[in-house]
C-alpha cells in the first residue's frame, strides 16, 4: 500500500466537474448567477431548497430572495472560504422525506457569534495542518454549529444528501473535536459526490454488519462508515501528538474504539467494495481503511 497523504487520499478526478455541472443546473433553474466554487455548489442547494419552500408557502418576497441571491451576498456569514451559522433549535426544519433536522440559509439568517467563528477557524487550521484542509474546503464549506457540549456528553453531527457540502454538528470548546467531526461529515459528502460523479449505483438489498451501528447495514451505509471513520482515525492520530489537556483522553478513547471497530470489518469491506464499479473509489476507500488499522 502506498503511503498517501490525506490530501492525496481525497483527491479524485470528476468531483469538481460534477459540482460545477450541478451548480450550473441549479443556477439555470433559479435564474441567477452562481460561481463554480465548492461554496457556490453548497449554497446553490440551500437556495434551491429554500425557493421550493417559499414557492409552496406562496411567499413571493422570500422566493425572490432565493432566486436572486449568490455567494457574494452572503459575505456577512462567511469565515474565509466557509459560511458559518449557528441557528437556534427552533429554526431547524424537518422534511416529509426524512426526520433528520436541517437548516437553510435564508434572508433572516444571522451571522454566527464571534466565539463560534473563532472555534471554527481554529478547527479548520488544525485540520489543514494535518492534511485535511482541501477536504473541508471542498466538502464542508457550510458549517452549521448546533449545541455546545462538554467532552463527556454525546456529540451529534450529520450531513444530508440534498444539502451537499453542509455539515450540521454539535461542538465543544476544543477545536480538535470540532475538526474531527467536520472531517467525518465532509467525508460523507465526499463519498456522495464521488459516487455520483462516477455514476456508481449500489444495491439496497445487500447488507454487511456494521460495528458502529451494531446491526446489518446496506452497502451504502457500511461503506460510508468505513470511509468516514478512516479519515477521522488518521486525523486523530496526527493531532494527538501535539494535543494537551483534557482533550487528550477524549482523543485516545476515540482511537481505541475505532481501531477495535476496524479490526472487525476488514474482510467485509473487501467484499463490499466489490460492488463499487469505479476502481478509483474502491482504491481510495481501501487505502484509507488500511491506514486506519495500521499501528500509530
């Protein structure tokens, strides 16, 4: 196995073209001018979803905002190449399609507080230092910070296929923990884009036991877990070397848990990857998982 850096592991031809094509299609539907960056791609999906909500509610003013807005109009929400928002729980939406909560950037979105921006900047700097900057720029350009938690509390984070590039996550006061969760969810967004860019279709009726869920999961979910947790293991191993204070025990616990999980899925992963028609994706996921089971 070649010793690829994290940046090399997430470099995959076709994804940028897929993002540009999707952005152009949404811009055509909305009738506005969106750019070609990963942030434009993510914002485009917020605008499209928001426009649909506004149209159904017959809210002409809100619909007009979603149709004319571009990334240039959202600089008050930005932190460099990312948009950072921190909505109230009451602002989260739920869809008939899924019970998973989400938030849409809109005309009434307030900038995240300064402490949230500081935490995000520190997390992004840590991720970049350890090789994951491109992953977060390309696949987590919209960051939605939710609840502030303590290290001993459960942290929830997620991403949605219809809002690619957006990450929803709880956070602690420790940027290393936020970086870990951003990397995890950005990895999910990466795999979704990779599968779409290479026109990969996975069977829904084939399952593999997932130690992360403690139950059988379809290939899609199983591969997502293997890929995303592989990247977080790589990051945590790197950041652990310079971490200090109470976060050290948190990171050590994460590594122990994940190394145990990966030890149990090696054979299943090989079989699951046989269903992925794109060799380049098979190679990326296999290499990342192999690195996750290697000793630090």
